[in-house]
């Protein structure tokens, strides 16, 4: 079972056992993302994923690993290391996992929550229309992030998403 995942540069040949997670498509880029996984027995292996690297996160609650690249959003089973789903041409720029095990995805304008599968995303309502969303850090159950108000780019905001209440609030602005 996977207990750790991190984006790395391309490893030397033979440095790790490798699994290539690829999908045939005319839209594939020439870029690759390399993720070093650590299993519970502390063995290490490398997954190779199509697209420029963005982020990786895993949930111990749902036993899911999500890998976000420029080409795909991949979903792996944390126990079997098998690819269970993928979404091509993802619009997402940010990925994180909440303390309760839910994944939070953001494109430039909206936040979405994934609990059991990337096929079942729930939109997260915001008090304003947002633009240029960037995740910062978790403080207990609250995700701090920044954004601009849509069509009012002089208004730079710090926001909190509360994973317990599933609400977004404006911290300053």
C-alpha cells in the first residue's frame, strides 16, 4: 500500500522499478511526470505519467491517489497501484487533500470536491466569482487560498475553505 508520493525528476534507468501509466491519444504532449512512491514496507518505485507535472495527493480514507498533470488527472488505487480512472485535458491547476480525506481541485475559477472517484465531483459554492485561484496551506480543517475577484482584478483576496462545513469564506478583502 502506498504511504508516500512525491514528484521527482526523471530517475536514472534501473534506479527504481517503474510502471508507465499512459493513454493513447493524439492530444498527448511529449512531457512526462515522474512520481516516486513509497509502500508501507518502505520499498520505492516510480510511476511515469503523461504530461507536465502539477501535483500529487493521496487519501488514506478513500485509498485513492490522484496525480494531476497537464495532460491528465489520474486516479490510482492506493492498495493495488492500479489505474482506476483518468480524465483527459484537465482544466485543473491545483490539487490537495483535506484532513478528512476529500480531494479539493481548483481550476482558475472554481473549487470542486472529490470523495470517492474523479467521475463524481461536487462543486463548492463561493460567495463571489473567483479568478486565479492558488492554494496555500491547510490550518486544521481550513484550506487557505488566494484569488482575485472575477472582473475586479484589483481586489486580491485571501479565502478559507472549511472542509468540515464545505463552505468558502472571505478572510480579507
